[in-house]
DNA sequence: CCATAATGCTTAACACTGTTTATTTTAATG
DNA sequence: CATTAAAATAAACAGTGTTAAGCATTATGG
């Protein structure tokens, strides 16, 4: 009987409503001002209701972050498609990472600057198959292709990938802090 | 009469006691678990007492951070003294920055990864004459000397300084997250 | 059609947080 | 010793994330 499916749909629509409200609140109020109670107020429900749709605050933030990383991956894919070669693809991907970071400050902060992290401990991050991790691996893949094509000096792929990520991440952080003057 | 001075000394000794307890609690419990109430419990006083010695939580964290930056500056000075030339001095200073960061994770997080920041808004950071800022300027000075000595390509000092800081900061962040495998 | 079961939501509480005000205790001074 | 100044506190305010218990409303099986 299709009633149960309709129930399920209703449930997921409400989930979406919460996520969208959370995203909006998150962007307007910033990470530290964001609260479950405030979100509940915004959607016109009791705080406890949110917990029927999300395990806890971290779960909600995780879902939001993952959706943003999906966007980043899309953007990186576009870079790869449009680029004439692997080096340019890598270059543009790194640029799109920085753009991604600076255009979603609160989310970027939540994903990378806070503790306890929404992506759990470093070990959990490495084990769990998140979109965040997927984006990183995609960057590493690009670097590998550059090495294979002789466009980048021969070296450990993980080393170069981490150097590159360290660079763009530091860049984003500096820009978010307004240290780029 | 020297009694008032002795009062003052007592006051400062108590301040130190709070700072030391806070530092210890900070390192053992981490940034997010640190609380004024927990600190008060630790030193055997009421939370309100701390507010007779520090304006608020941010003030206390600021003082702690500044003391750590004083250490960093000392370490950088040693690098400059021991190095044979400006380039090596810069190199060693950058290394000591990373070492500084990874050996004081909770403090580093508080100083750089949280919002609201203990160093206030980016504008306030640039205006206020903090030791944090002093350390940065010292690094820039080293870079300038390298350029002057022809050891570094001629370019805008602020640009190279920010590139370097971005690099080591990203490095520390990656290491703190355990992404260095 | 109605009793039963399940669902969705809320109320109320727990255990915290930072911070302030008024009050009491403690210590120093005239 | 009484008075005054300083230090510490109790109690409250306003907020946080989270959960267990209760109350409706809705769907289902007899």
C-alpha cells in the first residue's frame, strides 16, 4: 500500500524543510549563534521535534556539510571537464575550493574549524566514506594524473595532495579572517 | 605604605594561580570542554570570583594566548640568533611556528580556530598591538631581510609573509587534525 | 464502527554554559 | 573595638543540547 510511502515522503519533505531553515539560519547568524532552539523557533516547532529527524546537532551539521561538499565536487568536476589538461584541471579545482570556502564561511568553519568536529575524530574521518573525503581523494587523483602526465615532479601522491590541500585550506582560513587586507 | 603594594602582589599571585590552572585545564580537557565553572571548581572558588580578576572568558583566553605567543617569539628570536643567515633564520622560525602549534593544540585552536575569536574581529586584530601580531610582523621582517639579502625573489613583503604564514598555519591545522597520517 | 496501536509533537525536566547583582564574610584601618 | 574597604559567595538570569514521559491525532485490524 502506497500510504506508507507517502508518509515517508512527508517525512523527508519535513527533513528538507529543517535542513533549508538550518542552512539559512546558519548563513545569516553564523556558526556560534546557531542553536537547535533557535532553529526550532524558526520552523515553528519545539526543539524536541528536530530530534525526531536528526540524531543530534552534529548529525544535522554533518548533513548540511555533506550537501555543500556535493556542490564542491560538482564544481570540481566542471573544472576537470573544461580544462585542456590535468594540470589546468588541478589548478582550477584548487581555485574552486578556495571560492567554495570563502562563499560559505559559516559552513566551512563548522566543517573544519570546530571541535568536536562534525566529521568526528581524524581516524573516523579517514574511515567514514564522506563526500568531504571524496572531494579530497578527487584532488589527490588529479595530482596523480599530473605526475603521470609529467606535469608535476615525481613524488608521493599523498604528500603532494596534502601540501596542496594545506595551501588552499590555509588560504581560505586567511581570507575568512580577513587577513588578505 | 607598602601594604597596598603587598595587596597588589597578592592580587597578581592569585591571577597567576588562575592562569596556571586554566592553562592546565585547557591542555588536559581541550578547548571545548574548558569552562569557567570547571576552572572555578578546580581552583576551589566560586565562578564569580574569576570575574574579579578577568573581564570575561575571552579576556582570560586572550591572556593565556598572549603568554604562549611570548614563548613563540622567544623561540623565533633564538632561531634568528643561531642561524648563519636570514634565509636559515626564516626557515627555522617557520619550523618553530609549526612546532609551537602542534605542541599546544588547545591553545592554538582557541587563538585561531574559534569564533568569536579571542583576538576579536580581523580589524581589531590588525589594530590591537598583540604579541600574536608581533610574532607575525617579526616573520614579515625576516622575509624582508631575505629579499634585501637577495636570498628571496623580489616581491611585496606582505604577500610573501602571508603566503608563508598561510603555509605553516595550514600545516599546523593538518597536523592537529591528524591528517599527516 | 470501534478499540487498539502507532505516529507526531509537546511539555517538562536534566545538566550544563557564561555572566551579573546583591549579600555576606573577611580583613585592614582609624 | 568600630568602621570601612576588599574579597568571596549565593542566587539568579538567560541561554545551551538533549531526553523521557505524556498527550493528541491518525491509521489499522477485528
